[in-house]
C-alpha cells in the first residue's frame, strides 16, 4: 500500500523537528523517503480479505453442485416411480385383455359346437333345408324375425371403424405383423386415441348384445308359432342352429377387437415405462457427475485450507461414488 503526504504537512513536521526539508540527521534515518511510504500486508491477513466475485463463485461451487445433485436424484427417483406405475398399469391391462381372449375362445368353442351339432343333425335327417322360406307360410312375422337376425349379423361383421394413427397399429396387430413394426406404429399413437378406440369397441359390443336380446325374443315367439307343424319346426331348428353358430362367430370377433385394443394399450404403457426408465438412468448419471464435481471442489478447498473436516467430506464423497459404481456393475 502507498501513502502520499501533503507538502504543507511535511513542512510543519520538519519545523517541529528543527530541520529543513532535505537535510540529513535523525529524520533522514527515521524517514528516509519522506514523500512516499509503502506497507506490505502479510500473507496470513491476505487470506482473510474478502475474495473477488469469481472467488466467491468458486467457493460456493460445492454448495451449488450439491443442490444440483439433489435435484437430479429427485428427478431420477420420480422417473423410476412413473416407470413402475406404467409397468403395473400394463399388467392390469394385460389381465383385462386376457379376459377378452377368454370370452373370444368361449364364443369360438360354442360356435364350433353349434356347427358340429348342425352337421350331425343334417346328416341324420331327411331334410337338409336351411332356407328361411321353408317356414314363411307360418306368417310374415316369421320372415321379419329372420330378416332382422340376418341383418344384425351382417352389420356386426363389419370391421371396427377406426381412424387416425390407431388404425394402422390395430391392423398391424390384427395381421400378426412383427412386434417391431407394431411398436413403431404405436409411437405415433397417444393414450387418448386408444381410450376412444376401446370405448368404440365396447360400445359396439354392447349395442350388438342389446339388439340380440330383442331378436332372440322374436325368434322364441316364432319357434312357438311353428311348434304345431313338425316339418316347419324341424327346419326352424336347423336355421336356428346355423344362426347361433354365426352369432357366436360374430361375438368372438367383437371380443377379439376389444382384446386387440387392450393389447395396444399394454404395449403403449410398456413403451412409456421404458422411456421413463431411460430418463431415470440419465438423471442418475447426471447426479453422479454433479456429486463428482462436489468432491473435486471439496478436495480443492481441503488442499487450500488444510482442513481435516473438508478432507473427511471429500473422502466420504469419493466412497459414495465408488460404491454407486460397484452397485451398478456387480449387484
């Protein structure tokens, strides 16, 4: 540090000491350079002087990196929790899809039984007619019942009217395309579209069941009207068995459509789980990097301050990182 003395003050000091400016003597010994004086600050005191802005930032680095590491650890845990939720939800959807496949198999089995019974009856019967005109003499109401039943089956045999990105994914699953192709198509499908497709498939099944209840009641009345005529009753029995076989086939396809939509939801939920799991891993690696930065900053401070506590903190951080690497590689 440098101090500058005013000339008038210097002159008064010389007068008080009985000397002239520039003369030798005691003043020259005590004050060899009267115009300028320098003072050096010891290194111990310099360490206590407040650092610059950059120094403050470096000193706060361990604290900042600790906060960042904590945030990344929370994000990693959150993403892993969401991945586990999506896996659990996919398991629930798979259970529902399994129920629909059970219904599908039951309907297919019933249809096959009806077909076998029909073939056996036709093989052992003199009449092989399945023409509804054979029972029309009983009245026009019988023909209306037959027409309504056939129209119901014809309308239900149409494919599920899907649109948007869901349709290609549904068709790929229905056509037994490779899993990689189905997965690629599902990436463009959102959860709301799948929910709407599932609602559409279920509504179509419920509508078919509701219409079938009314037609079944009409067919029961037709059977009662034809019971007095053995020939017409026999022909009606053959027609009814054929109708039931076709009806079970239609019901099986309706349940199959619902099952396919559930299968798409299962795959979509698994894709979401994989995405969250990957994000969790990346956040975890980011947390390790931040923790490593904390350790490096702590070591730097420990070397500068020669403090035992800072050294212990750095050692604990290194141990934690090494333990995490061990768990990741070997456990």
